[in-house]
């Protein structure tokens, strides 16, 4: 029995050693093979040293998604373009896109470029050169010097209304600054309408930095920015600070509020003979008010509207100003903004 046990021990030892060696070789082979990323299978391979390497270019695993470009400019009628055909200076030059969207080039005639980006226009010109056997392997560059057809229109209460190019930064405040900024009669909002869209966007312009940053949106070629006129109530005559007061709210302003903002009546004011002129379709409608009673709480306050003129006369002047004279004074009055 002892001899049998020794014999089996001598036979099994080499087998066990060979088995262990085989397992070690299998483990090494598995560690040196490609390992897939659990979150992105097939996208990353790991070398034995642990260094990650991207897949080879052109491999099925490599997928490239071009970023969306919502502000891509296209060429249109009236745009100025500089065309360079490398190796053929006679074919190069400066031109303007015609009203029908074409440009004219030597030896190939008209090429339609309207509605194309610069790179698409380059490809169209290269195709024409090849088809007409003018250049065997053309290399063309198209540079748009001025986009006259894809600008942004700015209208309303700005210093310089007009049509502005979208070359360079074209966020809302950049365009408003190019237009000279809002006038003192501008409302605290803008209306933005987009090309091929019926609905317009209205943005409030706040003095709060965070809200201003949120309102500074990107504009697209073909957009129209309108800065509307604010409501203005004119307080004239014997008040501490006569002038026009820009209303930031949509309504709800009263005679007492607007008189208070104007500093109140002066010591020579005849507040009991205040006149409120309101513009209507049939001319001005006049209403007599006793601001003295309003100040004492003995009469109901009265709401004011856009373009109302509140006139508090002087007790020392007997001759009353007519409506036309008051309108003339209001036209040249200083403009102030009120916090409501």
C-alpha cells in the first residue's frame, strides 16, 4: 500500500504543475487582450500597460457627430464676396451677388450662390470649373466681405435704427449698442421676431445683473429687434420737477403718484385748478382736477394714461394755456424714468 501511494504521488505532481502553468498562461492571455469599457462598449481599448487609446480612424466604432450651428450664415443677393482661385489669378476677384442670386466669373459664366454657405459656394464654383475644363483640380476660396442680406434690423426707440451686419458678436446687447442704445423714451423691454416664424419674443430689460445676463440672448440672421416706446405722462406747470415721466409698468399710475414723483406742487401753485388733458381720436379731452383735495384725501384719486398731460397752473398767472400750447411745452420737456 505504501508503494502504491508513492507511485501515485510521483505521477500526479507533474500533472498538477502543468495544470497550474496552463492556468497562469490563460490568465496572462486574458489580461493582455482588449477590454471594453462597460459604459461605452467598443469605444476604448486598454493596452497591457493600462494606457487608454482611441479606436483607429475609419473604424466602425468611431462615430463623429458634427456640432449644430444655428447661426450659420448664407450668401444672399447684395452680399459682397471675394473669390480666390489658387493658381489662376485671372479667375479671382471681388464681386457682388446679383438680385437673382448669381455671380459672374470669367470662362464659366454665372454661378448660383444664393442660399449657400461659403464652403458650399466654394464647392459649386469648383464643380463649374471642372465641368467647363477650365481647371483640372481647382482650389477655391470664397470670403464674404459683407453680408447685406443676412443682417439684423433694429427699429423703434433706439438712437440709430437700421440694418446691422451679423459679422462678429451679435447678442442682443451688442446689437443694441451698435444701434446707439435705447432712447430716454424707450420701454424696459424689447420685442424680437425671427425670420420664418410668426410668434415674436418679448424680453424685459432689467437692471439686475443676473436678469440682464439672461436677457442677453443670441440673435440670428434675419431677426428684427424692436424697442417699443414706453408710456409717458407729462407733468407741467408749477411742480418742483416738471417733465415727462416714463412709466415702466402697464398701468395703475395715479395723479397723486405722478405728482409726488414730480416733487409736488410749488408754493405758488394753484393746485385746485389742475387740468388733465387726455389724447383721444377726436383731439384732446380736458378734465378739471382739484389736486389740493387729492392731497388732503378729500377726493378720489384719478388714474393717468400714456400721453396724458397734467398741468398745474400758477396762482400768479391769470391767463390759462390752451391745449396746443401745452402740447408744445410737453414736446420739449425733459424726460425722467420713474421706478414704477
